[in-house]
C-alpha cells in the first residue's frame, strides 16, 4: 500500500512538472509574439539607422544610448541557465526518504552565528531545531551558537555557546560574520575532528524533516565536499508580505540557477548562500575565513570561490530550510546593498582567479546596469 502511494505521489509530481514546462513555454511564446507585434507597430521595416541617431543626438549620446540598449543582453545567459535548471530538474519532486546509512552517520555541528541582539529568538529556534533532530532520530549532533554578546543559553549535550571576545583580531583584520567563523577554527575553541561536518545556519533558520534527509544522505556520501540546497521564506511565518514576495525570486533561483550550477556543473558558478552550507570540517579549516575587512562582507561567496579554486566538489542538497524575510523594506534594501558591496570587492579584487568568478562578475555588472534596463 505504501509503495502504491509513493508511485501515485511521484506520478503527480512528474505531471505537475510537465504541466509547468508546457505553460512556461506557452508564456515565452506569447511574450515573443507580443514583443514582435509592439516592434512592428512602432518601427517600419527599415527601422532607425545609426546615422539617423548621430544626426539627432550626436556621437556621444548615440554611443551612450546604444551601450544602454546592449546592456540588457547581459542578463540573457543568466536567464537561460535559470530557465534550463527549472526545466531540467523537477522542483516538485519529493525528497528521497531513504537514508544511505543510519548506523554510520558522521557527527554534525549546526553552527549558528548571531550578534546576540535577540537572545529569546535564538533560544526558541535552537529548541525547535533540536526537537526536530530528535524526532527525526539522529543523536550525533550539536548546535554551536557563536555570538558577539553572551546569550546565557544553558549548555547541554546538544548545545554549546561560543562568545567571540571583543578584543579578538585576525591576521588580516577580518570583520563581521567571517571574524566569528574564523574564531571558531582556533585550536583552543574548535572541538570538531577533521571528518566531522558543519551546517551553517542563520539565527532564524528552521530545519525541516526533508532537509535532514538531504543532509544525512549528503554527508554519508564519501564523495561529498561542500553542499547547499533550497531556502523558503514563507513557511515559518510571514512578518512582511512585500519582502516575502520579493524573496520568492530567490527560491526560484535556488531551484533553477543554483541547482543547475551545483548538481550539473558541481561548481558555485552563480553565487553561494551563507545560511545553508554543508561542509566538511577539514575543508573549512584549510580555507578559513580570514579574508580581510572588504572581502569578509560577503564571506559566503568568498569561501565558495576559494574552495572551487582549491579543487573541492560542490553538490545540491535535497530538502528545504525555512527562513523569514526581512521585517521591513528598509532592511531589505540594506541587505541587498551589503551583498552588492561585498560582491563588488570580490569580483573586482585579485584574490580569486577570473575563471572562478566570471559568471558572478557578469551578474554583478548586470545588477550595476539594472537602471539602464528600466530606461530601455
């Protein structure tokens, strides 16, 4: 009976994906038809020439206007890869519920970095995550809360609080979250063995049963090095409808662009998220997080590109993490601003070779010229 139900569910999910593909292609066809109709309405067959533009605007304005027009095509490769990922991989597919091994599960450290401003939130989320792990049936784990200010969380077999001293400084002067993560790698602080695993979470990230299946299967694979999966923003409660809807685009990118990069190419071609990283301890210890003050703004991307350059293999982790979007539009803008500045220092710096950051560089230039797309 159970096998029959599974077959029915699998068939339904495949059907949903097929229907999605059909409607997606229909939408693209309608869009192309409407676009061509609009062009035919406003332009004759010959269309405006460069000479006409020069006579009307002059050489300087003509060059600027044509550059603004060409900039929109920078998004085409990214849109193509995202479309290919969503069409190739089924986002409705049920997570594999069969574990590779229950008896030989490696130790997992769920590492949460916080500034210590919301101790009640951290305590409640940690309690719920521990409950989820116990209900799932794993016992070989620990939650490590890394904080700038003491939270007073009661230590136990499953919880450890690490307070980063205010006078702690790295060799390269790293700041922010990277500073705290690098502190955890110190000889007197680290309690993990080289073959243990670390799962990086944000202070509000909630585990799900599906993602625990994905994590256990990933860390049980001897070929696994670094992994990442999908994060959703509406399942754990909605504080702001607008920011939650805006973050829906990130979920689509997780299922399309990021999944294609990790599951097909096994490289972080288009970026990396810091709130869902599964990495072996010895890899993190070798690379570290002492990237300096500028490149530590986006420490997740910097770490991923350095790991790629070092030859480590990336893969997609099944299941979904649950997070909340920013509580206000102002916080949303500040978050994107921080990412943009962090990516700027990485893609235009000299610490990472060009072949590792070429697609991220393309996305960064597209974001920089986004205002020209609006004017177009």
